[in-house]
C-alpha cells in the first residue's frame, strides 16, 4: 500500500512493489537477459521497498523507460506466464 502512495506522489521515481514484477525480474535474471541482479522475494515475502528500488531504478534507466511503465510491462509478462518470445 505504501509503495502505491509513493508512486502516486512521485511516479517518475517510484513504482508499486508487486510480486508479479519481482517474479518477472527474477525470471529475466535466470534467463541471463536482465544484465543485473534480481530482487529477492516472492509472493507473500516481498523485498524491502528501498532495496527493491536500488535494483529497479537502474534497470528502468538502462531501458529508457519510466519505472511505472516497466512495472506494467513486467506485470503483464508475468500474467502471460512469462513466455520465451
């Protein structure tokens, strides 16, 4: 809930902490395409928000997208069961 409030307050700097995005980043790291460490956590045991942002923001910056846009894409890819292509 707090991450949602921070995202509304400063959407360029924050994103919603969601297990789907965490799992998607973990899967991308496992496949060797993330280019960085993945955040630790899982459904029911999410990572610390500030630690998550330390990993998440550089990924969004490297991709040239806003944090919230990356979050939406990761969520959608996870919801689609993370297909190969």
